[in-house]
C-alpha cells in the first residue's frame, strides 16, 4: 500500500503565506483545489527560477494559488498551466480559457502562463528534466493516467515531483498509478473529498513510455 504522510495546518506554514492561504484571491475562484498542501510544498521547495506545471486548469484556482504564494515569498518562478477547455466544460461549468485568464489577471498574476493544449503535446514543450513540479489533474481513467504520466514523467527533474489528487475518487487514478509506480506512490492529505498522490523522481532514469495502453 502507498505510504500515508502527515496532516497539514495553515498555522504551521511560514508567516509570509498564511494570509494568502486564508484569504487570497484564489479562495474566491470556483474550482476543485483538493491538493492545497501539495501546492504549498511545491512553492516552498522550488528554487528560484524553477518551473511549476499544472495539467488541468479549469478556472485557474490552483494557478492563482501558486502565483499568490510565489509572490508572497518574493520567489521568481515560471508557473504554467495547460488545458483543452472542452466545450462540455464550458457549457456545464463556465470553465474557459478566457475565464481562467480573467481570474489570474484579477489577482495581478499576468506572469502566470496558461496555454490551450492536450497533455502530451504540452509535455513536448518542456525539455526533459526541466520541471520542478508537475501536477496532473486532467483525465481520470486508467488510460488517461497512463498516458499523462508517461508524457510528463521524463520532464520532471531529479529531486522533483509529479503529483495529483482524486486518489479516493477514481479507480482509474489508483489503478494507473499503481501499475506505473507501485510502492513509490506516497499519499498526502488533501481535503474532505480525497487524498493526493505524489511520486518523487530519485534518479535520472526516465519512465519508459507506455507504447501500447491496455484495453480497458
């Protein structure tokens, strides 16, 4: 079984970011930020100039949080998000590139990048070993997880992490990650809905591409 890691408290975080965590602009953005503790750790652990990637932006709640945390810490980071913003999401939830961009701009985060792209195509825009942190929250079927992880894992630098949420919500997430990483998956507290998963890249060895995905 994956290892469960300790709980998260805003009061235990650096004073510079506590106000952001309690009342930043990100709080007012409609979204599904189950992995707040992982977003905090990503910004705290990232060296200046590091690249943080979110795959699956929705209305940019997560990216707004990342940007506000980096700004509060006066830490220059490249923060970039990718999403397809399909017509179904626009119709059902009002989630669109324009809405995400407006939310970021409202928070004064014009430096945070968002790009319309499919996951694997987005990964190809980054050099291998160039990303400190990649948060995968796109498709939730096993096929989606295998495809996304095989595309993004080589982009994670040694010492960096690929993470996501929905561990408790989707069997496809658990099955795909277990197949790829087994006991290397660590579980972290998320919110009342689900825990987050994390895989740390310990060596330069790349994950082999999933050339032929299983028939599900």
